[in-house]
């Protein structure tokens, strides 16, 4: 690395690619091997200052702990590639998950929904069916989700007719999914709530294209090795944002 520093101090480089090529060209074979196998070490090495001057590290190049950290994420293999987790050794337990999504819309749009005056039909009835279908389609939408046998999916709606500070009313969607198996149903509940929200938009977009979504999150889950999770009161969550 000393030779590399001697030849590059004060050099101007243009762009990450030219810097990377310069870095690898000047490094020793041992350092090159580290750089090729450890992207974090390479990113540390490619350090610029504001005027574009490249300053190599002053300490010897070493492996970082990025591989060890990657192992904490179960959807990555030892090479950092995405994988579907093997759940065959897990115990089959009852699993339950509840998620939420909120749709913001104009007061007159909510009134139309309540009075059944949306041209496409019963908005919440269609959104409810869409949410159930969305839960069942989760592994087709989220690449690393396991296809699971859902025992039940339940969708409910809470209408808030009082406009907020932006003049928008809201519909809160709550989706609960249940199964008995080796993996959880958090993503199924999240997908159900999100698809129901999207369906409300689709049903009403002709009269209110300014509808928006917010507060999409997991409320609770139970079952499995990680046990029970419960998010704090949603009002506190909204206050955080």
C-alpha cells in the first residue's frame, strides 16, 4: 500500500469508476483479493475530498466485518446474495399478524362512499375482497416470502369524517392474517392492508385523484421463535412523524 500512496497522493480522479480502476491497478495482489471480495473495504478505500483529490488510507488494508454483519440478515447467503430462508426445521405454531394502512381523502369523497354514490360500486366491499386476495398473493409480489396456507384474513375499516389540518378525512384499514406453520404472516397482513388502500384509490380516483396513503405498519404479531410484538399506540406513532 505504501507504493500506492506514493504514486497517488495529489492525483486528480474523475468519477468512481476511474478511481476504482486506479486503486486496483496499483494495489498488491493481496490487497486486490480483499477488495474484490469485500465491497465495504473498497468503498472505504475510495475516499474523496471536496476538490476531487483522492487520498488513500494511511493504515494497511484489512477485511471488514461486513460479511459477519450480512449474516445477521437471514435473506442473504454467505456471499451476500438473496435467498429464500429454509424454514423446514422450524416448529409449526399458530401465527397471527395485524397491520394498518390509512387513506386520506376529501370530505365529499368519503360522503360519496358512505352514501354508495361512487360509480364503480361499493368501495369498501370491493376493497375488503381485494385485501383478502392481496394477502393470498403475497408470495407472488414479495420475492422471498414463502407460499403459506392462510387460515383466515380479516379486513376492517374505520372512517374518520372529521377533516384534519389539511382538510382531509380518512379511512383506517386494519388487516389481520392467521396461519399455523413454520413462518409468520406479517407480510400477508401488510400486503392485505396496502392492497385494500390501493383499491379504495382505484374505486374513487375519478372524483378524487389527490387521495394519499400513510401510516402503513405492523400493529402486532404473535407466534414463532420471536414471540409477541406489539407496536405502541398508533396516535404516538403519528406524533413521531
